[in-house]
C-alpha cells in the first residue's frame, strides 16, 4: 500500500471554534440525526418492519447477517433507482406488492411475517427487475450497498448524493484535555492476513458488505480511503427485535501505513502513551512486540451520537498473526448524549468494535470472515 498521510488542521480549528455553539443546540441536531438520510421519517415504520421481517424477527438460529445486508440493499437500490429521493410512506405499497404474498401467505419457506433469503431475492426481482439477484451477487455491480443494473450504472453513481439529506456538519475532534477524555481500546480481532484487510478497507465502496446487525458504514465521497467520509447507521434495541436507528458521520483525517514506518510507529507510540496515562487499566493498542501495518483516525462530525472525539483502527502483525482493533478518545458527552449512550448505546458500541466477540454484531469480525472466505472484492 502506498504511503498516505493526511491531516486537516483548518477543519480541526473550525471544530474548536464552533464547539460552544454546537453544544448549545446539540439536542435538536441529535434528534434530526435519527433514522437514515435515504429514508424520510414517514417511511421509517415500514422500512424498519421490512428489516425486522428479513432478520430481527426471525429465529436467531435461522438468521444470516447477509440477509440483513441484502434487505438494506433492496431499499437502498430503490432509493438509487428513484433518482435519489428519500423513500416515503407512499413507497410502501410497491414493497407490499413485491413481498407481501411471500411474507404473509407463504408459511412453508419461512414463518409467516418473516422473509427468508429466497423470498427476499424473488421479491427484489419483482420490485426492481429480474437482473437484481445476479447483480447483488456480482462484485462488479454491487457497491455502496446498491445493486446496479450494469457496470455503466455503477460507474455513473456519485456517493455524494447521500449528503443531499445528510445534514453533514463540521468536524468535531476531541478538544478536551487528555485527562478529561475517555480513552478506551477494544479487544483485537484476529484476521487471516493483513493484506486481506488492507484490500477490504482500501475500497470504501465495499464497506457496506461488512455491516453487522448493529451498524453499517457507507462512504459518501468519491475516491479512496484518505479523506473519506462515512455515514454510520447504528441500531439500538436489536435484542428486542425492535431496532431504532440513528446516524452520524466520521471522516478519515489521518491515514498512515508501513510505507512510512517511522511516522506510523510515532503515531502508535503516542496512542499507547495516552492509553497508559489516561485510560483506566487500558492495554496498549499495539503491544511492544507487535508490528503496526496500518492506522487511521475517524473524526466525528457535529451531531454524532457519541459527541466529539476520534476513533482509530489499527492493523498489526504479531508472531505471524494479524489482528485489527479499535481505540477511541472522546470528550465528556453532553447530557442528552450521555443519557442515550448509557441507556442504549454503550453495549452496542462495544459489541460493534468486537468486544464480546459476537460475530454477527461486530464489523471487524465481519471483515475477518469475508477475508477468510476469500470474498473480499478485488482479491
């Protein structure tokens, strides 16, 4: 991987200058960040019900996380084919015509009220066209969580279209003193190879392929990893089969690889020192006997569900085994975020980054699984 190092000092200065104002109207912005940028509020009930039928309402033993990704792709593709207008309540009848018979009358292939994979694909073919099942299975025609009619359709797509209703605010890096911030590192997730993970992460348009049942990252900028902005959709309440979605945005503000080993090592050493000094019995992100391979910062934007801060992904090799882990630093949360986080977000956040090792809930475990299966696009 070629050396890439990018910082955004002007954006960081803007984040500092606007911090006071953002805190003043934070609750209102947080409320507006519920749901999805491609689903209007009046469509939230039926789209959530569709996801429940495809995944959350099914018996846990019968769930396949790719069925949830498929369900997201079905209505994200619908958004694309409607000229990138948000899905509305008026779109529900089309989905009912495509999926209702399978869901409510066909109790042979799945319990009534739910949709199995075959039923999802057959309904998607009725909704979009017979081309959809093959397109969804084709790495050359599936990207950004969308199945495209052909490669020309994919080539013409502009991921910035999600920002039309995205409410992307300014960057809000952590500005509190280190001793006031929360420092936390999550357990390392073993991966089959560092090269495989780099191949997965370096094509942002494939990140929706690694979505877990708790969340998904969708890139909203053209181009590669450096400077990329992601829309994050996270779900709370999944254990009750009633997911409630909220979104946030992060941008990769620094990206380092082992093409610049001294810079990468300095970055890792500073992160390890911070965890040692300011974390509560936190282990180092990179042990002394491990070799860092890749690291990047994910900096929040205004309205993020965890407030202001920086999360990081670090890929390392140790004794012939590669692993990836997240490590975050966060400013003290405003009261409205702290209440929501403690009630519904903390456990989901930890599980999403691999703590607890529930594979279906962790994006990092999903990446590891795709690399192990040899199904990373571009391998």
